[in-house]
C-alpha cells in the first residue's frame, strides 16, 4: 500500500471535523415584543404582593382555606381524564424530541444474512469466457453500514430546536389545562356552596311564609281577614316553594359537573349541603410584566413562536447542500469456516452531497410559507398577551364593583327585614292590608338571594383573577423541558 493510499482514511475524520465547524443558517430566535402597560388600572386592597411570592405554587386554591375544596382538587389532579390526555401529549412530544436528537449521531446498522443459491449454467456470458457450468454455492455475510449527516447548515440543529419548542409548548399546554380545570372546579364548587346558601334563605322564607299563612287562616277563621288575603299568601308560599325546587335543580347540575371533573360517575357522587360562609381572599396581583412569565397560555403561544422560527431556519437550510458521510464494512464468504478470516473482509467509504438546482420554486415557497406561519405566531402571541391583561383588569374591576355592591346589598337586606317587621305589626294592628306584608316578604327574599349571589360572584371572580394571573405558575417550568443529545444516546 502506498503512502498516499494510507493517508486517505486518515484524512476522512479531519474532513468531517472541518465540515462540523459550519455555521447554522436561518434567523436567531428572539421573543417578539408585546405591548405591556406600566401598571394596572384597577387598584384595591387585594394588591398585596407579587403572585410568585404569595400564591401557593401548584396549589393556588389553598388561598381560599377550604379543606373540602383542597381534597376535590387533589382528586382532580389524580383522576381527571382531560388532564391525563394532556400528560400523554407531553410524553409524546418528549419522545419526538428524542427522535430529533438522534440525528446528531451516526446511524449504524448490521444485516447478517446467509443464503444458498444455484447459478444457472445457461446464464449469459461474454465472448471471452469459457462456457458456463451450473454452480451451487453458499454465501455468508455480516455487513455493517454507517451513515452520518454533516450538519453544516443547521438542518439537524433547527429540527431539534423545533422539537424542543414543541415539547415546551406541550408542557405549557399541560399546565394551562391544569389551570383551567382546577379553576373550573373551584368555580363550580363555590357556586354549589352559594346555591346551598341560597336554598337555605329560600327555605327560611318558606317557613316564614307558612307561619304567615297560618296567621291569615286563623284571622280568616275569626272573621278578621278576607279570603283574598288567604289566597294571596298561599300563592306566595307556593311560588317560594317553586324557587326552592329550582335552586335544588341548579345545585344538582353543579354537583354532576364536579363529579366529572374529579373523574367520578355523577350517579355515585354526592356533596353534603354546606351553605357558603367564606370570605374572598386577598389576591396578590403584582405588576403587568409579571403576567408574561406567569401565564401558561402565553408561554404556549411564545413557544409556538419559537417553533415557527425554527421552521424558518429549516426552510432556509433547504437552499444549501445536504452532506452525508457513509461507510460500510463486514465479512463475506462462501464458507462459514473462513467467514472471519482476513481475506473475507469488505469495506467501503464515501460521501454524498445533494445541492438543489431547479425544483420549480418549491424551496422559495416553503420559506415564504414558514415566514408567514411565524408572523401568524407573533400575532397570536401578542393577542394572548392582550387577552391576559384584559382578564386581569376584568377581575380587578369586577372585585371592586362586587365588593361595593355586597355592602349596599347587605344594607338592603337589613332594610327589608325592618320593613317586614313593620308591615307585620301594622297588619296585626289593623292599620294596613296583608298586601303590604306580602310585598315586604317578597322584597326580603329577593334581597337575601341577591346578597347570596353577590358573595358567590365575589368568590368566582377571585378564582378567575388568580387564574388570570397564572395560578402561581412560572414559565421557567416549561423551559426546563428540553432534550439534549448525550454520548450515551449514541449507543442506545
């Protein structure tokens, strides 16, 4: 073997190392700017601290200090099927990212084979050969092949970047599903408890109106009240009993919804009655810029933007050569006894360079489509930020209005109760008709129900404000989901 022939195999790894120093083509990713106000418009006593410091991480519902809600939320995390599906999507995205990282390593395959064949004696021969004879022979082979793509222009790199961005988007989506479901459960739970409170109010009204009917009946029997007054009070009592049945029907629907959220059959799930007595918690809101790092839906759209940016890089790399190094080797023999001997060795080395020349504008169209998809993802990201700010402001203004409304409504309840007492006294004293009592009873029931509903709305608005702030989540949790090629992966 000459010196030149011995040097050729030595040059191959040097050439490969030189090719590996190539630069990646395509745009570098940078998160697009989004309009962020310097401060919230709505202000109030609930702005205590930054959400990341005060909202319990992973268990934001603990702000409400309700042990039964805590247990229901834990049941949801363990058994909700929508959340389980989101977990499976995350696992799938992680596996696909590992598939993409495999391209960083040489692909090695072996194909051991054996065969026995007979070659025809009448096979075509050249004029220079002697007449052929039939041949029966064995063939034993253990070939190996090696293929490696030189990532000179970043095709493999951009593929893994896209896969990791998709993985991180799936992680953010999983957290967004978790946040939506846990907030929906808390809202349904407090709505059910508000209905328990409302049912208690209506039930007390039924008792009061029943006593009123008994009073009117006694006075009618004594010739003091008219039959009209008896009929009016009976009609009011029946209407109030109807309201109680309707409240019970609403409660059953929320109980069934909670059963589905915690992964249980509605037919076998029951929550004992417990009227709402909770107070709205102090919700720390921080500053608007915190929302960009706290909302999993914003993190999802931002990671989609990173994914589309990597796709632009892939479309750009398609304009450049695609370089592959390959080689093969092994042993081949017609006799198994000599299969592992030196003369049976075979090998081959080579490379392939594929350069697009004419393809009808396909690469340009792919690049334009990728750029348009990236621009769309930027618009989606900015829209998600605007919606997040809107939802926080809705929560702040809603809590402020509901807090004031609850105070004035409680005053209305107190006034209605005094009005009913006065109407009863005037009626029993013969100074007015029973219609005034009926009117006062109706007003008291209506105001008590509105007061209960306002408390429920305060709780639900607090829940959705915490949800709008991200529920104590942090975007770094999604970014930690990343697949990187490792040396151990090369032989896996």
